[in-house]
C-alpha cells in the first residue's frame, strides 16, 4: 500500500490515523484527551505509535487516554441511570 504525499506508511495504521492526528493538532488543550483516545482506542495504535504521531511523550499519551476513559465511563454511567 503506497503512502500519500507527506504521509508515512506505518504498519497500515497511519492513513487511518491521519484524520484524528490533524484534528488533534487543531484542538484546544482541553480537547486533546479525546483525540488521543481516538488514536489509541479507536484506531488501535499502540501508546508508542500514538506518542510518535502526536509528537508527545508516551507518558502524556497514557495520562490523556486515562482522562478520556474516565469521561467515557462517567457518560456511560449517567446514561444507564436515566
């Protein structure tokens, strides 16, 4: 599979991940956990791959994914109780 101009091929994940990466870069800092969550849990990139794509430390990825997962759990709990 050929990569598009300006994109690297990365185990077949990068083309799928390009939209969330672009969205992440346009987001305010408060919205970045959600974008990190999309790359890690939805696009199924590893923590290292996500960190590389976003140009942030792997520990930051883990913290942001943790935060986003907490928000999702709270939303699911709220939905179940209504």
